[in-house]
C-alpha cells in the first residue's frame, strides 16, 4: 500500500489532473479543496489530504483541516481530522489506522477531532493518542413538522413512501402555520435593528476580538471573511460532476451564510451572529454578544426562521441553549444533543490551569456543513 500526501502546493495540480477527472470516487470536491488552499491558517507544507493507494486504486483517504488553537493564551498550530473514508471492499485491513498514523506523524500529534462516527471513535481510542476535550450540550428545536426528512433518514425503507409522508407533513404544518402567526418577539426586541453584513470590517473585527476570552479558536475577521466566501456546499445547479463521486457533503438545494449585526434601541452594536442555512435547517456557527442581550438575539434568530420558512434549528451555544430551554415557545419540540470533542494527548498537557475552553458551534469544520 502506498500513501500519497497532498499539501496546498500539490493539491491544486491534482485537481486539474486527468487522474482526478477519471476517478470513480474523488477524495475531495473541487470547491472544498480550493477552500482548504485559501485557508488563511494553512501553511504551504501542511498535510491536508492523504490517500491510501492499493494496486493503483484509491482505497481510502483522510482529510485534515489546518487551524490554530489557543490554549493558556498560547497560539498553537493544529489540525482537525475531517472526512475519513475507506472503500468497503478493503475494510478490516488496517487502512484507516495507517492513514491516521501518517497524519499524526506529519502533524506531530497536534490533532483534534469532532463530529465523528462510533466506528471512527473506536479507531481513535485504540490509537491511544487522544483524550476527551469537551462534550457540548446542545439542542435541535423543531419550529415546523419535519417528518418527510427525519423518517426516511432514520428508517431508509420508508424512502419509497416519501411522497405520502410529505403530504402528511404538509397537512400537519397547515394548522401549525396558524399557530406561528400569533408568535411575536417581545416589545423590547422589536426596538432592536438588524443589519446584514457583506464583509467584516475593522470596527466589527474589534467588537468580535473583545469577546473571545478563553475561546479555543479566536477567529479573526480574515478567518470569518474566508469562511463566508469559501463554502464547502454549493447549489445543486453548480454540480461539476463530483456530487455523486464524493462521499461527503458537496452540493445541496440550499446553503448560505447570513451574517447579521444587531443594534439596541440606542443604535449601539450589541451582537454579531453568523447564521448558516442548509435546506430547512438553521445553525449558528458564530455568535458574539454583549452580556444581557441573549433574549433579543434568540428572538431575532426565531424571526429569521419564520421569515425563511425554516423548520429546525441546531445550536450548541450555551447561552442560546439555556434561553430556548427556559423559553421553548414557539418551538413544537426541543431535542437534546451532544457534540464530543477529543484532543491529542500532546495538546492536552497544555490544558492544565485552564479552567474553561469555550468552543463556538462553527469551530473545527462544523461551520461548513
């Protein structure tokens, strides 16, 4: 077995090669690769993709998202594991282990992981190189019925009945829309002003920077502007032929970022939030707010959901989670979630004397999907 490594310098020629075009399964979509290459935190020699080749055929791959983390006020180079895949025909031959070992070697064990499957977690545990960093408590709030999406995912055999389920879902949402029409934000929140941002400028960057105490990644204006301009999901209409060849998210009916500035009645900036809309779901990758204004932020987020006809929200931000738990209306149902983060033991040594690690919902590569 041969392991082929790609850095930002070698990944671009690979995308333009005949080999990439002819591959029945691609290890990365073109726009995702370009996003990695343009990442302001990546270095020219960072390993960002490694392929396992068996008899000239790709048998697996493992991606790495280049980053920095801040532990005990130290800026540390780090990589997040992302998009591991092994061909089902060759599973059980230790390919995933070899991919992981190569990444750990090239990144000097400076690795973190989240959003992993149980099988991947077993691999990380067996490696003996990781320990827990944090388990974030979150929730998924259902504003509208979503049976036509949830049931076929949970029970694949129901996919053929999706038209019937969709009809039932529509029938349930008709009276629900009448209920939602009666929901209004508080009088205080109605006095706030919301402004969509095209680009994060110096003034907004200073507002964000002042609210990053103890945060793991401390995203700069450059980082956040790159995030907004380099999505990993594109509209289905822009599928370049890799949609069915890539085993991870690359295209969807809808995906967009919505950066919002929120001003109080005195026209003072109180919060900046980036919303991510994918299909019928809303996420909150990044939120920076003045203390005491979470109610207005939460109610404005619900207003956005109503305006965009969204069905669900997925959130792990502690203050938002706490607010929605105490104020569940107008949601139909709140479902608890957990997100598990693990960190290499080399990094874990730096956690001593750091009582709290704050992680934004979009940290790692979570904001992109």
